[in-house]
C-alpha cells in the first residue's frame, strides 16, 4: 500500500465520483416524482427498491 500511494488516491477519487453520481441520480428521481405529482396529483415512488428485497 505504501508503494502505490498514488493508486490509492486515484481510487478514492473514483469512489467519490461514484457517490456523487448516485446522489445526482437521487435528486433527478425526486424531481421526476414532483413532476408526476404536479401533473397527476398522485404520490408515486419511482425509485422503489422492493424488487431488491425479494431475494
């Protein structure tokens, strides 16, 4: 690990970018849920994780 310190720093950057992209996706989903609510008046969960819990 001490020999490849640059690799570790670069890998951490990729991890941060992936978490930022996930957060952006969550924000986009929330905006889309608001749009559906404003157009239809119905609360709709677009990012349902129910299918992941069926293992």
